[in-house]
């Protein structure tokens, strides 16, 4: 279902149980390097902001110091073709033809 197994049932059992599936080498090293370069450029341009969903501790107080930083993507990334293929594979393998993966995409650091 992932990586070179897109469309197969590799990892399906784990996914149906709500578990994560890891496929080493899912992205080629060149794509990973391009993603990292993209993140560095967006960071240098000040395009990351606190997501506003984290809390600072057990008491539930919000703290931007403890929050993750996000940058909503308005452009295609080196991972998008792989993500699109993954979504198509999930639709088939899970028999969910209306499954949508077209939501907001963003980097989270």
C-alpha cells in the first residue's frame, strides 16, 4: 500500500487496526533533500507560525513556546506525487472510494 507496494495489501492489517505503517525508503533521498531545502527556505522567509493547538502542560494552559510550528503549503512538493499514490492505494485497499486526501497540506516542525 505504501512505497513500492502502492496498491498491494502491505500494511493493510495494521492500518485497519488503527496502527501506523512505516515503509523505509518511501521517498527517494533526492526528494527528502528537496523537502528539507523547501522547509529551510520557508523558515528563512518567516513562513512558519505556531499552530495554536498545543498546550504548555498538564493544566491545559496554552503556550506558544511549546507549540509546533506549521507552514501551510500553497505549492506542490516533492512528496505530493507519492502522497497522491498513497491516497489512491488507500481508497482501493480500504474499499473507500470517497476517501479524500485533498485537504490542507502543511509542513509541521
